[in-house]
C-alpha cells in the first residue's frame, strides 16, 4: 500500500503506434516515459482510456505495463489500468499486472452491460478479494454509460479496503462534493478532466490524472503545486492560460488530439487504432496555433 495519500499529477499515458498500427512504437513510448520521469510526475497510468486500451490485446497490455515497470519502477508511481466490463477478465488482468510489478490498478466502472449500483459494488468487491495491491476507482459515466453514485462509493470503501483513490471523470463537481466529505484521510479523490483541475481541487481533490501532461507535464504540475500550497490566484492564472490548450486537446475524441500534438513535437506518430481516426486537418491546425500561442506566453 502507498505510504501517503495519492496526490499530484499522474499522466494518463498514450500508447504510441507505428504507421502499421498493429505494432506499438516502443521507441516513442520510451521517449514519453523519459519526459515524464524528468519532469518528476507523481505517477504514470499505462493502459487507461488515453492508452486506447479497448483496442489493445491482453498481451499488449501486459507488455506495456512491463515496459513501464522496467523503465519507471521506483522512480514514479505506476497505476495500471486493468478494468473492463467483465469482472472475471478484470481480476485476471489485475493479477497479471500485479505480477508484472504495477504499484496499483485502476478499475473503470463496467461499460456497455450497464450494471446496477449493486452490480458495480459486487464487481469491485470481487476484484478486491482477488488481489492485494491498492485500487483506484475510475468513474467516467460518459464512456461507461453507468455512473458510480456517492452512496455506492461509500459502500465500496467498506467492502474493499485496498481502495486508495477515486478518479472523478464525471465532468462536473457534484459527485466530488458529495464524496470527498465521506473519505478518510488516507483516501484521495483525483480529477479526471484537465479543465476541471482547479475547480475540483478547490473542493478537496488532491491532484489530477491528466491527458495534457503527456505534452506539458511541468506546466500541469505547476498548477497542482500552486493549489496544494494555497497559492490560489497563481494557480488560477496558470490554469486559465492552459484552458485553450485543454479545449484543443479535447476538440475530437481522446486521444486523437493529444497524439497529433505529440506528433507535432516530433515525439511520436499521430497514429491511432480504428475505430478512432487520426486528428483532422482542422484539429491539427487548431492545435498548432493554440500550442504556439501558449508557448509564446
């Protein structure tokens, strides 16, 4: 288990592909990891939504987790995305991620089959009984089609003592404001939407699992560090400067824009796996203009 509450900036890593998208770009992935380690992010999240996990095979997911462990273990927190819409498969992959050396696993609420709140509770309870590493819950209703309710969250904390954090990607403040007062000090809530980092931290979130930090880790960290130090005016100033970047990075389905932005920086190709498509020319133009303006100050 972690020695202190999970906090700061954790980067939701993209999965770089070669032009032949059946192949992972390991060189690009290593460059991405190096940039995160040099920035000293609090953690990295391989195989999350931004990593295009639905189109990865199980073997690829384990390869990515092992690669991350090889290059980053002991230098930053490794939170592996291992949840899907099958409890059996989530347990199986979580066990393999633990064996591969992940520090914790992130469990998304099951998508497509739309379980009830009782079903969500049972899903997490069974996973918790099967593994011993820390667990981060991932609430993202606009992708999973089910919303983890505050009362269910409270009950999950009772039946699954390994839970150390909750990623709130609901896109609003209401869930966090209901949940945070119920959390014991050792359990943190993390923002799951870059544009809401400052608003959610203002009501008690302890950091962000960020897409933008793939590109600008130090800049996203500066906002979070200012919020943690109660330098609210400075945090808000930096956050507002980043808002056009956030809007551009989410102008098309994630991770199309962030991959295009990283490609513009020469860090990897823009390639995504179908059914996603590469960022449109309009998106690329917007990104280029927005990033240039941001970097010009």
